[in-house]
């Protein structure tokens, strides 16, 4: 594993501020990870109360994103970091945007959970939801762990894992569309499942984005837009 050595500064306060924004970002990541887990659980258990709690907690995540973003802006203006330090601050600023958007997707899933619980009965597609949800939750957990350890290899493995999530998503979509064609009465309910699967797929995309930020911090390499090296 490559170790990240942040540039040394005369100011001890700078290093403390840099570590603080990273800690706050990881705390936000833990909150978002719980949001995703709770939203899926609410959908599977038809638990409207749990879904409502996910919706309410989104405000705290939005507030945290703005707080950390402001801290990043202030840190750049006051300390004028360079090299690895600057990449670190920019990566945190980009990561919190991805985390906030993951929170948005959890919010959407929670709303679908409420709708489906009101309609009653488990609709077609729960198996697919559970499978894809497990995949993206593992991606998100591995992503946060890789950021904690500044581990570009683990981050790159998670980037590649998103391809399997995309394949599973496409397969589920094809199966559910076929089901709707065979039973038009199911269309309205299955559409909610399709939107839920789309939100989960987007969670995987945002986790992949964060992993790309990690590789950039540690290696100084931009691996976006298909510029990914193969796994060793």
C-alpha cells in the first residue's frame, strides 16, 4: 500500500485543520452510509417510519456538506496549500459533493419505500434491489476505508467493482421491463422499483467518483473518463 505523506508545514495549526476536514468528511460518509442502509431496509420491510427518518436526516447531511465546503474554501484562502496538500483539500471538497448526492439518492429510495408500503405487498424486483444494494453498500464502505488509509489500490479495485454493479443493474432492468410487458397491471408499482434500482446504481457511480479522488490525492493521476489503469 502506498502511504500518503502530506507536505510538512511550519504551522502546526494547518496540519490540524487539514486533518479536521478529512475527519469531518469521513463522519459525513458514515452518516450517508447509514442513510443508504436504512432506506433499503425501510423499502424491504415496508417501514414508513424508518423511511421518514431517512428523509428528515437528509437536512443534517446537507448542512454538513455546506460546513465542510466552507472550511475547505477558508483553508485554501488562508493557508494557500500546494502539491499534495492542495490535492487533499480539493479531493475532500469534491468528495462531500458526491456524498451529498448519495444522500439525495437515499432520500429518493425512502420516498419510494413510503409509496410501496402504502400499496401493500412485496412487488416484483425486491431480490434485485437486495442484490444491487449489497453491492453498492460494499462499494461505499470500501471507499471510505480506502480514504481513511490513503490506499489507492483499494480505491482502484472499487472503481473496477462499479462495472459489475452496472451489469447487474442492466440485467435487472431488462427482467423488470419484460415482467411489465407480461402483466401491465404491475406497471405503476414496478416503475417505483425501477427508480429505486436507478438510485442504487447512482450510489455506485458516486462511490466510484470518490475512489478516483483518492487515487488523485495519493498518486497525482487523473483516472476519470475511462483513463483507468488495469488491476495488478
